[in-house]
C-alpha cells in the first residue's frame, strides 16, 4: 500500500493539470453528514425519522409548492449548517499542491455546500453538477434569474419548519434553492451549464497532457462523480486516484485507497 501511495504521489508531482472530483464523503471530515441510506440520513436528522421521511422524500421540490415553510425547514437548516462549517485541512492540502507544482486545476463536485469556495478555490474553475444551496431561483419559475442566497433562516427543529420562506424578487412568489432535487420539475440549469462550458474548455486545453484526477467521497448510490472520474480515466495520459472508505475499487490501472478524504490526502502529502 505504501508503494501505491508513493506512485500516486509521483503522478501528482509530474502532472500538468489536476482535476478534483468530490461527492458527499468529501465533507464528512468537516463534520457534515453524507446522508448515506435512510439510517445515515435519520442519524443526521432524527426528526425526519419520526415523520417517516427519507432523504429522497425531504429533498423534493413538491414541498415548496405544497408547504414552503416545511420545504425550507430542510434546506434552511442545511444552509445554516454549511455557512457555519469550516472546510477540513484536506482542502488546504490540495491548494498547496496546486501552487507548489504549478498545476492548472478544476473542481467538479456533486455537493451543494459551497465548501470549495469557502476553502479558497476559484469559482471560475468549479462545476457544481447539482447546483448550489447558496443560490436561489423562483419556484415557478417566472423567469430565469438565479441570485445569491442572502436569506436568514430560523428553523423549528421539532417540526422542521422555517419561520419564513424567501421570495422571488421578480414575482413575489416562493423562492427555492437552485439545486437539482429528486423528481425535480423546475430547476434552472443555466448556472451549472455555464460551469460545464468552462470545464469543457479546460479539458480541451489539456487534451493529451498529463492529468491527475483525485476523486474523494463519491459513492455509487448516485454515481455521477464516479462515472465522470472513470470516463476521464479512460483517456490517454489521465491517472485517477480514488479515495473512499467504501467501494474504493477502480479498474484500468488507477489508484484506489479505502480511507476517508482527509486521511488519504494527508498520506499522499507525506510522500510529496
């Protein structure tokens, strides 16, 4: 295993560019829940177990139509949580490598928590494939505006209801997070589409170069990030380093480490 870490570290030092891909497990070392399975979700939110609601049930846009204060109970609580959370040291390790080895970089994440921006990563080199809780849109939507989430939330934890719901400045109707939810019918994808275009240009610029993909905390239940890493790894000159304490396996001669994100990054850093 130490030889694998040494070899993986060597690919980072020799790379032309670094692509960081991350799922919910990336935030676990910062104290954030990853909602893995109903039990994992209910451990983080026991009030929803009493209500008989799973993560899929809670993360559904229909609540904003039927009962906006209940819809914002879940997303307002998460907004407050993410605003208060300090990114773990692994984010700084990645930033250090980018500077030390003069690496061009891009982040692709399924997380909506904004932790990469908080840690100091450039918003211009970031793709949030499921949107961001720190941006809002009209529920209807009455227009295609997407704006910064500056709302303050007070949540009654016994009922998971917000004291109030933010409104759309254009029509006065209910605003919702600009997040792709389960069974979504009104998500505005324009912001994410612009990020996708930037990522496409980044990949075109470095096609044929030596790239390293470091994937952290990306599970198979919603495999968006895992599939992206594997697709990138199928290209010539791309090495993938998968860090995940569960289901770390990856084929194609790539690297896999069955530890958490912070532990894996610290171990790689010890070889660099």
